[in-house]
């Protein structure tokens, strides 16, 4: 587990952190290219590649038709050939039009054909405005699929460090950036800062209980921790940063340390990654638990476009406060 | 046009090798030697050999669930193909693939596929890789008449056109998607016209004429290498057996099958042409048939004697393990 404190001076946004990591790796590896919609002029819908086409040319930042199956196939075939493409699917919801290319093909090539598939599929994820077709949390599906790795950074520092690692990896990576974090500023590492997948980050240490989470829910957890502190409860926050590989060492150590653990995200709880974590952590650490691990997640319902309905479907900071109080009651 | 004798003999031999492989493997499958069954390509040899004889060995292909003929024509030794059908450790995919997942990526075979229509997309991606890296090669994506009704195939064709990729799309059109006749399920009933609608050269050709397939592929390859982009070729052919081994459907008549076998067989046509041109003697032809049969016998022997994969390796190669701290 990392507890590194970022030390650089600049404060770029979460999206700019992506640009920074990609730029550095593109300079070093001429076989990296980016393919997606509205990338060259607009710089992507979240400014995640703004200016890169102007710097590296349109052969390395390619505007694509809205054609998700072909976009991922382009990435898959070129990765098998020897390139290291970044396929930008804009919203992860759109990956559903390329699920065969991702799950049947990219994820299985190494296993069947002993051939690396160095492919990054980047997309914006998480719940915000936009309704049922722009707010799916599909990370559990990808983490469930053998052959795929899944990054879910919650801050600029991790975006840069993780994308740099992904761009040196011979495996397909699903890189999910939360839409509500796009403009959030934070420090980033330098060109030599790589964050290994499967290494969680302790956002805040605590004495009484822990919240294990990722993505935007880390922001909610920090708010919950402030509220809980006012009530005399000192909660630790663990940011998983990647869902596969999963930092099971940190999860186990956290469960053993506190025996009171909340696992939270904003995906529908049924069959989710929080279920995986709670189940395996309980199996391994049962005698350390003071009571059941409490999960906090979304309703098993499509997201609504109405902002209040959408918010009501996913965990609030207050839901996390209540969950921590529940584990404190054991 | 007179056929070059050396090229003609090698081309004929390849088709005979594929035919014997398929007839042999079919029987072995019925005897339970091929886990998961196989898709017999007998009758479709000219498409595979015609295309592959026009390629450079370093060119890339990606293909379909029916890919033994493409794989053998691409140059994979038949013993390795047979061992993979048997799911033996010595097969090209170490027994993890069997009939539908033959591949040798290092040598430009980007895989058969269990998913209809997936091969064109993978070949398109390879063509993009070729272009990005500035190499002088082409990629060929095979698809069947069933696959041309999948959206992903046309997405890939469109992308190849807009990026002017060095891609050749070959419809290995045996006219039946499992048991469904192509005309029943193909709107407009003109596959080449669909291709033309995407703005690339598009042809329907006689897929039972190995020289015609070779010629069209060569021309397509030259265009691709000249930077002129992809070509779409709909090669009409026919499969003599069921979709899967042992299937005897009622969806076509025995007369239809007999007609294709007796009047349009690609091997009979080409061998007759070579003999009539004096490029091949009857004795040469018989020797070739015997030599091919021996090669396939040896392949079966190799597959039979090869070890099974070690089941303790089922987690090996799922990912590189290089991403980080996973235990």
C-alpha cells in the first residue's frame, strides 16, 4: 500500500493529469496512439487529450466515427500487431456496443494465443447527470472478466501514475475516469512516478473503523469522515485505485486492524465489486470481524435523469456516516 | 491464360492437403477425437489457397470459426493444426483453442474466431497497426455470408475506408449461415453492392476458381500497398458438409450438393486445367494425392502421440502479472 505524499508544485486537473501522463509516454513510445471521437479539435469531451493532436499530429491522435465495435477492434488488432493504442470510448456506457471486442476478444487473446494485447480503453464513468445511458457503473463487469485490469482513479495524482503504468503494460486495461472529478485539481507525480495496479492508497488514517472505496465515493467518504470526527469517530479511508488487480493485502490488513469495515461505491450493489470484497474479506478474516462488513452502494435500478432521483439512487456522505455508525455499534 | 507450372502444382497440392485434412479430421471428430467438434471447409479450398498464394508470408490474416483451410494455406504445418484440433499441448494454441481458435500471431495468423463477424475487425486493427508503424504489409479479414449480417463487420469496413487501411475483406461465401440460405437473410441480396456502398472497390468473384481468387487478391494487395486502401471481395463457394461435423440438415437438397461437387469442385477444375495444359501429368497428380495423404497420416499420428496440456496451467497467461502488486 502506498502512503506517498505528492510533492510536485503544479496543480493540474484530473483531466490534465491524464494528458500529462499520456504525453510523457507518447514521447517515449512512438507506437502509442489515441483513437476516439472528437479528440483532435475538441480534445475529448472532458478535455482529457486537449492539445495532444496539435503536439503529436493527427496520425497519433485519430478522430474516429462513432463506431464502438470498430474502435475497440482497431485497438485490439493494432495492439496484437505491436502498437499500444488508447481507445477513448468517451462514456463507458458506449462500451456496450463493443462488448464482444472487449470481453470475447481482447481479454482472451493472451490466454489462447500467448500474445500480449497492450491496449488501454479509456472512458468516463460514474454517476452524474445524463440519465440511464450515461451513468452506468460497469466496473464490476470488467473486473469479473479474466484478462482485463480495471483502474478507477479518484485524484489527479493517481490518474497520471496509473495511466503511465497502463501504457507500459502488455495487458488490456479498462481505465475509468469519474466524470464528476474531471475538473478537480491536485498534485501529480513526475515522469518517473508510476503507480502499480493492485496498490491501494490510504487517503486518511483512522483509529476506529475503515471505509474501503474508490472513485467519486472517496470524496463522499472524506465528507463522512469529517462529520464522524465531529461525533468522536475516527475513520480510516482506503482508496483501492484499481479493482483488478485488487490490493487484497491492504483489504485484509484493514479488516484485521479494525474489525469494523464499510465497503462503498456507487454501482448497483447486487453482484458488485463491493460484494466480492465483503465476501472474500469475510472468508479470510472472519475471526477478526466484530460484526458483518457493511456495504453501501446504489439501488438496482437504472439511473434517472432527474438530478434528485439520480442522487437518491447512489450513496450520499450521510449514508456512509450511517454505515460507519452501524459497524461502530458492534 | 496458361498457369505457371510450379505455382500451379504448389497451389493444387495445398488444396489437396486441405481436402484430405478436412475429410480425415471429420472422421476423427465423429470418433470423438476433437473436443467441441469442427467446421469442415471441404469445397472451399480455392478461396483459402487463392488468397494466401497472393500474400506475402508476413501479411496478416484474421478469420472465422471455419478456418482450417485458411490456416493450412497460411502455412501452419498440418501436424500442429491437427494437434490443436485434438486439444493437445503441441497444438498452435496449446490445446486452449481447438478447431475455432487456430492462431500463430507471430507469423501473422491473428486467429480463427468463435464469434461470427469478429475477424474483419481484428484484421482491420492489424491493418491500422501496419499503417501506424509504416510497414509494407497487408491484412486480410475473412468473414462468411453469415458474418456479413453483423454490424461489427460493416463498422470495420467503414473504418478501413476512412483511414485508407491496407485491408482486404474476403467473404468466404459458402451460401449458408449454419442452415440458413444467404438469400433468405440478406437484404438487397447483393453483398458486393453493400461493400461498394462504403466507397471501396468491391467484387463478386468465382470462389471455386483458385486463379481468379489469386488474381483479385493480388490486385487488392497492390492497391493496399500503394496506399489506395481496402478492397472487398465476395467469393462464391460451397461447403460439402454440414455446418458442424455430423450434421445432416434438410435445408438443402442432395442434388444441390452433388451438382457443386461434380461440376464446380475447385480441385477437379484446377487439376483438369493443369493436366490439359501439360503442366501436370496424371501420374504426378496421383503421386501428389498419395504424398498429401501420407502427410496427413503423419499429422494424425503426431496429434495422437502428443501430450495433453497440464491442467495445472489453467491460470497461466490470463494476464502478464506485470501491472503491479497483485498477489
